[in-house]
C-alpha cells in the first residue's frame, strides 16, 4: 500500500475548505495520505480495503477523538453518537428492537399521517423555505413515532439545539467572552430540553396502556437497571436530533435535485401515480416506490449528510495494510470523497438515480456507498429514515410541480451535516 506523507501542516488549508482539501488529497496524493492538522497526526484513507479494516476488522481499536467527544458530548452525553467500545455495543443492542422491520411497518402509518397533514397546509403562494419546512415535518414524525409526543412543545428549542451543535464545532476560535456567552446560552437551552424530557418520561410511566415505541423500551431498561435515567436522557435527545436533522437535510437536497432535474421529477411522479394514484400513499406501497428510493440514494451519494466519517483515534499501535500506525493517529474517512470517486461512479458529479437500480448492492464494491456509515456503527435508523423520506418525496412530487429559484447555485457548507450554503427556496405549484 503506497503512502504519501505531506511535510507541511495542513490545518489552515483544511479549515478554509474541508471538502476541497480532502478531494485534492485523493486526486493529487493518492488514497492513503499522512499529514498533520494543527500539529496532530492524521491519516486520510480513500482505499476500500483499508476502510474495511478500520470500520470492521480493527473497529475495536479505534474511538472518537477527544474533540468530537467533547463537542458532541456536551449536548448528547454518552449516547450512541458519542460512546465507544462495549458500552456502545450494549446500548445499540438495547435500542435496536425499536428499529426492527415489524416496528417500521407499525411506524409507517404514523409517518404518512404527518405527511398528509403537511400536504393540506403546504405553502403554495410564495417560495417555500424547504429546509425549515422539512425540519418541522421530520421533527413532528420522530417525536410522535418514537416518543408518542407532540413536537410543538419542543420545536423551537430543538431548532436552536441543532444550530448550537453546528456552531460548537468552531467555537474554540471565538474570543473568550463570546465563547462564555454561547456556553451559557447552551446550558440554559439544555436545561429546558431536559425538563421537557423529564415530563415526557414521567407522563409515560403513569400511562395505563404501553405504546410499544422507543420511549417504552428506554423506560423498561431503566426500570430493569439496564440503563440509568441519565443514559436514557442521552439517547432520547440524540434520537430527537439525529432522527430529524439528517432526514430533513436529505429531503432538502432531494427536493432541490428533483426541482433542478425535471426528467427525474417526472419519473418520480409517474411512479407515484402508478403505485398509489389519487389515494394517499399507504405503508404497503413502500417496496414499490423503487425509483423514489433510487433518487434518495443518489441524493445521499452526492450530498451525504455525514460528509466526514469516523474521526477515530488509535488506542494502540497497529499495522494497517502494511503501514505501521502509531498510537494517537487520527484516521479520516470521507463519504463525500469516496462517493464522488470516478473509480466507482463514472461522471461522479452528474446526478443519475439509475446508478442505484435494482441489484446495485451486488455489482458495486462494499464501502463505495457510505451515506449511513459502515461496520458496527452503521446508522441504527437508516431504514426508518429511508422509509420516511420515500413517503414524503413521493407524496410531494405527486401533488406539486416543484420549481427552483432562477439561477440558484449550489454551494456546500460542511458543518455538522453537509448542507447548502444558501437557503433552498422552491415553488410548489399544486397539480390537479
């Protein structure tokens, strides 16, 4: 395995343009590049064999970086998105039943009810702020489906929490006084959210009939001493955030793509008319909405919300693909770079849902599609998210002609999730 080692510190270049920097590494220096970021050794990997080694074969030898644990842990505690090792594996096993197939079938009707309600109040007299609208829809779905609650009581604070998590990634460069004010505002926000979660748990504990949702599962775990109340809180707030932020952004990108590519929009609409026609979409329609799912996968190929995956700090020396790595090296894997690699995706910048036609998993090497992560840390809610996004996209395209703003130019903002730098505003014209 050929390794390229860069002599100069790359911290400033990475900070100025993370996506461009990582793409240039792969294009100009190869698929395994060692470099320093602000004095800390890093290894960029864009080789499938090594990606497998990190995410699967040697996964227990890697953990979150201290920066990631501190910046996310402040908000999400020691939850699935932050924890490592045996604790992470046990927590995942306890939460996994909430995302089994039979549960997803149960959730589908609730998801569709929220989508149908949104259709009746959709803004059609002016351009729609798509991300804000999708945030509210997906938060309503995750709050109802997983926790049996109404999102209105927590909507404003959850929007602020998503903004605070994104802002925290660069807060270390703020002046001390400004950083202190931001930290105090975060603390007040978290205290309000904690009070809401406490009320949610207290109300469920006195409910006469169990709902069989994720909140019930967490409460049973605390009552069986398998999980503390604090751990339950961490997972609840994490699933509130992760359960709506990534899906809302995926839908924002997907709606923008269908607006910019009228041929794709036509195919999604034709499929929706063939599958469910004039009636509302139904849970049993999901497997038949194949092209809609292809559009969503191609969207997440080009615009993966998790654009940089698994900043892992080695906990012991290791030989990886014949390369000796010393303890303290941080490994970077970028789904954004892998999924735009011409070795795996010809004309990678082109939006082409046909790349994900039936059987794509068998014809494309593993780890060339990393939109939901990989290995033991693959996203626990990936099927929940795909089902929710499929029902939403198919229903919206069935009911509206979706048009972009003239001269809209895509620019990327790689924050906690990959998002458009400029707000996406689309026109939704009702169809008869």
